[in-house]
C-alpha cells in the first residue's frame, strides 16, 4: 500500500505512472459497511486532477509506445497483468469486501478470476481477430483497419468495482487506447491496486490512470465533458448516465452506457421448480441484490405460484447475514448507510401499497434480509423502480401473451430470465422480449464474445467481443488500386 496512518490505509491517484497525493490535501474515507469504521483514505480529485490525468493519457497516446506496439506486445503485457491479478487476489478481493460489503467468497472466487479472464480474453481478441477484406472486380484491393480511438474515460460502478472496471479497460487497452479510470467513490481501492499492478506488468506511464473523487460537478463531470477525450464508457444508474451523455455530447464524444435494470424472471408452469427456485434466489439476492441484472420482477404461472413462493421463501431464509470477510458468509451488508435507508424505505412502504412481506426484514446494522413481497399492484414502485437491494416481487400470471406484455411494460430493458422445459416457448418468448440479454433456465452466464447492454433506460450501445472493438476503435477503410485501368471509379 502507499502508506498507513493509524489503521487507515492511504491510497493516491495514479497519474502518469506515479501514485500522488496519498494522505495529502482534501480527501475522503472509505467506510467498511460491516464495521462502520473507515478503513482507507483517498485524495479528493477535481478539475485539476482530471486535466492532469487526461493530459497524461493524451501524451501516452499521441507520442507514447502503447498505441505503436504490436498487438502481440500489448497482449503479453495484459496477460502479465492478469497473472499479477491472480497472484494478488486476496488483497484485491479484500479491497472490494471492505469497500462495499461484498462477501469475500464472491470477490475472491468470482470477481477476481473474472477480472483476470477479462484481461486475457480481450488481449487475445485484439491480437487474433481478423479484419474484413472486400473482394473487388475493378482492380482495387479494399480492407478495414481497426485503429485505437484515443483517450478513453471509463467510469466504473460501486457494486462490482474491480470486475466491471476490467470489463471496460481491458478492451480499451487491448486495442491500443489509453485510459483514465474514475472508480465510484464508495469503492475505489481495488482499481488503484490494479493500476499499480499494471505498472509492475510493464504498462508504460500514462496508459492507465486512476483519479478519485465525486461525479456530479466534480472530477466525474470534468472527465466526461473533457475536450481531449475520445470515448466515454459508463456503468451506473440511469439519471447519472443521462448526465454523462449530456456532458460528452458537448464535444460529440461517443458514449457507451450500461445503466439500470429491473430484470424480469418468468417461471412457466412446466418449469423445473427446484432449478427455478435455485436460480431465482441467486438472481434476486446475490451481492445483497446490488446487481443491475438482478431478477427482481418475478412472474410465476398461477398454477404453481403458491408452491413456488413457499419454496422461494424457504431458500431465501437460508441466507444468513454475516461478516463479509468470513468465507462462509453468503449475505453481506448493503454498501452504505444512505443506500440502506433507500432500500429500507421500499420495505417500509409494502403495506401502504397493499402488499405482503412473505419473508425478510431490515437490520441489524446495514443488513437487509432477503425479502419476498407478494400482492403488490402493477403501479407499486417496488415493481417498477430499481430497488438495488435484496427485494423481489412475486406476481402470478395466466398466459404467455399476458406475461410478455408485463415484462415489456417497463422503462428498463437490460435482461430477463425464463424457466420452461418447452423449447419452442423458450425461443418464442426470448424473441418477444425487449431486453439486451435473455437467460433461459440459468442466470448470469456471460460469453465475453456476446453483445452486452440494454434498451430504454438501461443504456446505449453494446460492449463485448466485436462490439467492444467497434466502440474502442476507429474503423478505417483502405482502398488500393492494383489494376491497370486508372479510369476505374471503384464501384463494386
């Protein structure tokens, strides 16, 4: 670590290959949501730090070696970084656990390995993916070059701090861009460690910069509206995403926005109930429900609704709150006191909307027990707004057409889940839903080649595989005359 003051660890900005301002000047603390005590301190960046970081990334792109390296050279460094991530997995995992209460069993065994896999996948994808060649009968040779876009601003969310940051920076770096990363102020530690490891892996100074601070009217706004930035990629809630898009639009900077979700989970009468309950518990309560992909709108066919709800409640009650640093803990606290107040407010208003809490409750501390709510009307906010906590609403349905209409009647469209043993229904319903991802008889299975993103208030654009290549590069057409007829107009 950069240093220590008492039992609070000090972290700095990472700009141009140096960690600066650790323990100096204005700062803010990261509070462990389980203990309620600060465990780390970070410098509070603003416009000046944003300029420093962008200038560093700009120099590294315009005149540094990174964009000029071969793809194989960049690939080797990113693979070395992935190795270091795994070698330092415990420090990285504990950083996320202390920052936002994520159970260490998840951060250690899922988030950190997935971070390494993101780095390896995009390093290989950039090195091995071919470009297009366009046959011509006019005496010309035409092909496509995918060239790095330039300076990328990446803003990562607080719920999967390391993993979702790597989802953004891995393809950006693999394709030769330089990056300024602003982590969420609630969970900034792990990506700072990642930036240190990137330098250890041989990444040149200025290629990966990390700046700490707040978003609106601070370092976040300064970065997203910066005139010298070429791409902005953001994951977070929808209102902030709108502000990010507005700031980037002042310079026509392309944006990729992965925003909020209100994922629907549809269980048909022919579903394997045991399997559907198991996956529904994961979809609703993993990471204490602080997942944009959470299956928080549960629709169950009326013929099995009572049995399904009973078994869902029994499974939810098995998730006992505990110390997130204990490997046996599966349910940690919510990320902050403010977020706990927000989620608790939804629980407190269930009866007001005519619903019933079948199981679950708030407390103690910042915990919220897995909560299953029934009997809510369609207009209840619990069924329409992104709660971002361990609360799932159960609504019975009768027909396929009815439930498809219900699922699509939402401003969000990030993902949905279906449970059915009828293959024709699975394909038919998946095609009918206006969402970016549909999981059938499973949840959270991600193929890094596939497009990821949402519709409506769930975002703009797609990332993953070739979709990340399209966003983080400037495709260029090259046409070379190789024939003997100088008068050919090149029309194919």
